């Protein structure tokens, strides 16, 4: 699949214990279903060809031979199916029996990887039947008249895809084989499992899979035995999970009596981006050596993703996560400011309040900080500075919010000083150009800086991460402060943080004001209002929807994706909201502004990092102010749809 995606599946077939013919038919059925959905890699449970719960029947020649015979039939079935299928079965080698993952494609056996850690406790007595990969004598084995690589030191590779395999218990040990496999280059791990159900084990297993995928910075495809296994002592539920770098992408329903097939895509380029930033994945002399078996991955022309692409990648998807994350982000912002105030031994801060989202969040952070430090909120000097574009709605919300929070209030009308400045520099005040706008922004910043001198305080910046990315700030105007509490928070997240405060604040009046601010259009209010006194200058009309720009920012900075892939992802995420022309238009605006406005980010004030992306020139983002964006725009200009 294009753009670094590999389509994968975890399958849970119906199974009859020790009836290999029936099990092979069910495996074929799921392979066919997966192939019809353009799946490139499919994984089945542990010992799926025989059933996991055969017990001492594994010592019967008839069962092992039947499994080999049915594998032969399975090879014939897949002769014209280039999908890579990995099934579980017992394999004989050097007078020992091994519990193996057998990889097959187009009638060919690519490799057999034996289980390394063999349990011998409670309901699992596998050591009674199976040897560990550590006991293997030979590095190859003959299976279905094919001489194939055999051992736990095998990786399968096709282009950028590199696959490692482990089996059930291998994941539960202190250092799973997949740790070494990922260090050696594997970016997708397959786990063929048979994990029974007891109370609480499902959640632990799910967490274990997610954590291992995160630890290995890899995709992890896990398929566990289903309800057809013997229930003599334990019950299996058919738990299948596909995870990528700590995130669960797809999960089966447990206790389903019919077969299950979960399908999604692993983003190899996303994994590669994270590995490039993680020096642990550079050379390491302690890495075990692996044999690499190459194969040809089938091409997929179908670009419709099964995995969900969130429209707001900075915002947690679930309500529970949003609440928890909002509290955590708010605490990071407040603790950052608290440290700065403690270090400077200051008890006053100064900030401008416009009645918009950004200054509202900054003010809320200041009040939390002062409460943490047991400082009087009157030390927060909140200044509203109405200008030529200030509307009654934002003005009244600013005043009401300051009053409800119990901070010190100052009101300074900047219009007279701006008019005088126009006269001083010879600018026609009826000409509403960039000079007209920036004069107001710089006048406000000058006022805040001077008040800070008066009260021996810090000027708190209110601008957010999205504005920094787009350069939507007046240089040495709202661009400048003494500590920027919102500098790590993108616009889409600012809205959720303010909403979270409105839902948790004890003062109903404050909540009411915050809710109205949330409904107010985003605007710098630097141009006069319309004939009805409403906001005429709406930021998103000029630079585009912030949700799109935050989406572009996330994938461009977080993963370094090329414009074509970002466009592709945006198409998938916003297919029901924006057409392709609109997405491409604003993507071009994003790249042009991101590159041309770097000079503003090269001299940013301090501010706390709250997420994986930050544009501080001292840490996360170091970019020359005069870098060319030609190659990015060239690709954008070639895009068609």
C-alpha cells in the first residue's frame, strides 16, 4: 500500500481439537476473506492447525502427521494467493517437537519459528510436549518436501517491512524475543497465542500488547485461540489485537462463536520516523544476529484505510481521556509558571485579556498558579485594551471573566495612542492595512511590558502553538512576552481545555462566561466591526480552519511526513467535511506560512512543553529562518485528485 501503509489482519478461526482437516478449511476460509480485502499479512493463533488443547495427543504420530498433511493442502490452496499467512502448528526437528509459527506464501514455506519460552505451570504444561527454540540443533528443517529456515533467529523482510515472530509465552517474560527482533530491524511483530480467560486477564493482556508495541516502536499483531478449544479446565475467548507503537488500532470481540477477522493498516513510515528520533534504534553491539528471509509483499491499490484517522490528533478521542489529559496539561502549564515565579521571587503577573480563547486559557492558568503558590489573585493584573475592532461581546466577556475570577482589572483604551502613532509615522488611519493592525498589537504589548515594570511582574504570553506554526502573531507585538504559558498548546486543544474548566469550575457565573467565549469566533479584532457591531475579521477566513492546520502541523512536525501523505491522511480524516480542493488549498497555505514565518519562532520567549510537539528554538524545533520550501511546494503542485 502507498504512503508506507501495510494492511494486516489477525484471524481467529473456528477450531475442532485434533481435527486438522476441519481447522485447515477454516484457515483457508479466513485467508480467502483477507485476500479479498487486500490484506498483505494475516496471523492465526498458536497451534491453530491442530488446536492448542490437544494435550498428550501431541505425542501421537497421527496428529503430527495429519498437521503436516493439511499444511501441504494449505500450500496448494495458497499457490495463487500472495498474501503472507502465518499459522501455528507442531513441527518435528532433530527428534524433538516444536511449537512453531509457520509462514507461508504462494505455496512456499518461508520459515518456521519455534517458541522460545515454554510454560510449565498451572494450566500450561507445554514442556511435557514441546522443546524450546534454545534446544534446536539445526537451522533448517524439511517440511512438506521443502527445506526451510528453522529457528527463533529469523526475520522476514520485504522492502520497508521487516517481520519478527514470537509465540504466546514469549511476550510474558521479562525480555521478550521481540525486543531483540525490533532492535535488529523488525518493525512488525506477530504473536501466535493461546491465552485463556480468567478475571482481569483481558485488560492485562491488552495492556501488555500495547506496551510491547510501544517499547519496540513497532506494529504488533496478536491472535489468540478461540472458543472452540477444549474447556476441560480453562476457557479461551479468541482475543485478537492489533497495536502500533502503544496504541490499539483494532480488537476482536471475545467469546464470539463464529470466526473473526480484524483488519487494519500498520504505518511503517510513522514507525520509522519515531525510530529515527530514538537513538536506541541505532547501532548496538549487543544486538543478537538474525537471519533474514526475503519475500515479495503484494501491492495494494485500494487506498481506503481501515484504521481511523482522527480529525483532531492533538485531542484525546474519548471523553474520559480528554478530562484526564486536560487536567494534566493544565497542571503542566501552571507548574511551569509557578517555577518561574518562585525562581524570580515575583508575586505579580500581567496579561492582556481580549475575551478570546487564548487569553482566557492564559488567565485560567494564572489563577491556578496563584492558588498553588498561595498568592493573592489580586497580583494578577489583567488588562483589557479595547481597540478599533473590539466588539461589545468580547469586551463584556473579558470584564465579566476578570471579575468572576477575582483578579485586578485595568482597562486602557488604545485607540487614542494608536491614532497619535499614525500621525507620528504619517499613516492614514482610514487605510486598514497591516500597519493599521500591527500598530494595535504592538501598542498593547508595550502597555503590558510597562505595567510589568510598574508592578515588578512578568508579562504572560497568550499566543498558542497553532499561531506560532502559522506565524499568526505580530512580531514584537503579541509575539513577545516574558513567559508563554500557551506556547505548547495548539488551538484545537485550547478549546477543549477551556471547555474542561467550564465543566469543572465551581462558580456558575464563570462557567457561563467561558461557554460564551467558546462560542465566539476566533479573531484578533484589529479591524472595525461590521454594521451590526459583530466581529468582521475572522481568523479562519484568512488563514484557514485551525483544525486543518493543527492536523497538518501534527503530521509534518511529529512524523516528518511528506505533503502528499499528509494530504492523503487529511482526505481520509475529513472526507465528510472538506472537499479535496479545500484541503489542498489550506495545505499550501500551511507550508508557505510555516516556512516563511520561522523567524518569529527563532526568538520565542520561554514556555512549557505539554505534548509531543513544541516549536521552541531551544529544544524541539531548530530550523533556519531562511530555509526554502520549494521541494515541498513542488510536491503539492503535482498532487491530483
